[in-house]
C-alpha cells in the first residue's frame, strides 16, 4: 500500500506490533479502516503469528478476501 498513514493509523499499528492487547478501531466510513486492517494483518504475519478477523457481514469478508 502506498499512502501516508495518519497519526491514528500509526498508533494502531504500533499497538499491534508492540503489545499482545486486543484493540478496537472505531472510525467513520472512508477513514481507512480496511486499509489499516490489511496493514495489521501484514504486521502480525511478519512477526510469525497468526491472526483471525471477524466481520459483521459478508460484503466486508468478500472485500478483504480480494485484498489480502
């Protein structure tokens, strides 16, 4: 992904990389949640760990399947 992360996205990624805590991302439509989720997945996998994401609807599942 070629874009500049917002301060919020950087904080989210740092939390993922530096802790084992569960996190909740609450943000408006179009704020980059899906892009952030993809970056989180990449960071977790680079650490040699597995991850599980849950979605509330099939649309987001299909969107993420195409992007991950």
